[in-house]
């Protein structure tokens, strides 16, 4: 792990008032270097062979989500995908695009989508996620 990535991970944990454990630092470092949201299984593979076990990964992800450092981006094929929350607000996540052909997901951090208005009487929107699907440039040729 690069020293600057480790330092940034530790600083995030410190600012969230969480202990700087090896699994937390490793998971944050992996998410910082990822170019797309990761599933818990992808995180486990990325940290193998000396990484934490899957139970520790799930518990660590939940603690990072509860602290607001990481968020659950979307659910695909019954699997949550996680990423750092620095590109999103508490009420809105940046849009994501998933290719229906190859399955790659791309973060669209430069794209803004207005917050939806109240749906119907009695509904309260707390968080908005936008998941777009179609063909990526590689598959669209």
C-alpha cells in the first residue's frame, strides 16, 4: 500500500473518530484506488491472500457506512456495491452507469441530476440514487 494512500485512509478514520484498525485502513485504501464501486467479494479478492476474512470485511464496511465515510451505492444481482462517499451528499449520490453488455459500472461524477420532488402526499425522499443502464463506448462499437 502506498504511504500517501495509507495516510489518507488513517486521516479519514481519525476525522470520523474511528479506530485505525488494519482492516479499516486496507478497505479504505482499496476503495480509494478503485475506479468503480466494489462488492464485498471484490474487496476480499483485492485484499487477498493476507487480508481480513469476509465477516470482518462485512462488519468493517457497515462501520464505515455508519460513519459516513463509505456508502452503499446500489444493489445489483443481490449484491451491494460500496464506494467512498466524498463525491456525494447526504441526500444524493452521483449517478452510475452500468453496461448491460459487459457489466462494467462507471461513476458519472461530472454529471448532475436534480433532486426529485416529493412523489405523493406522505412520501419523504431521504436519499436519491441514479443508476443508468445501456451500452458503454467499448460495447457500443
